[in-house]
């Protein structure tokens, strides 16, 4: 679940749960579109997938920046936080927590990057929202992510807003 497709439509990244229970391990897996079909999904990286739950990700247009959710991780600020990893060659870097500027002591999850990779949308139940879970956005300026702002009442309601998803096709 929580699929995302690369801008060139050749890679599908999604969350895989190892069992049927809510508390079973979740990892990010990837499938490649080759010869008119999708390959069997495999772990995206041993550096990304751990004994904690990783899932709900977004990937930059160039396929080199991955932002994902990790829950109950050792250096998490809240129940779930947003982490970032960079791809060099075919290897992903050790993920790092986006830190207290973006993450809160609350649930921060389900990221989605803008086409230019400079705006990060995500869902959170942090204070200052319009409902239980709202959509928030953080801008990347001067080599850092800025403090998130609520996407506002035109987007958020008194209910839960979750799973923002932006996909940009390079063929349009």
C-alpha cells in the first residue's frame, strides 16, 4: 500500500507488511517496469529497511531523494517521523531524521514532494490544525527545510486529511 511511481513510470515503490497484523513489520519495496511487466518487488535497501516500520514514501523527480515515514525508530521525535535518504550510483545513504524543524512529537507521515522537490507535503496530527490529521507543507530554502505550515481551511477540514499524492509524468 501507499504506492508511489517515479516520474519516468519505470519504478513503483510501496509499503509491504510482513504479516496480516497491524503491528507486523513494514518495509519499503520496489518493482521495476521491464519488458512490458512489473518485476517482483524487492527491498529498496538494507540501509532503509530496519526492524522498525518504514513506509509511505515520496521520491524526487530525478529519483535521487527519498523521503519516507519511519515509526517508533530509536531517534524518532514522535510516534512516526519523516526521514530522508539520498541515492548515489545504485546505493541509498543511511537515512536521517528530518529533525525538529519538520517533525514534531506527534504523528508525522505520508510525505509527497512537489515536482521541483522544493515543497514537501505531509499529514500530521500536530496542534494548529483544523481537524484530527491535516495536510502540512514545508519549503526547502537555503539548503534546509523550513518549519511546516498548515495547508489551510481550503484543504483541511474538521475530519482527517491523509495521504497527499503528487505525480508528475515527464511525458506531459
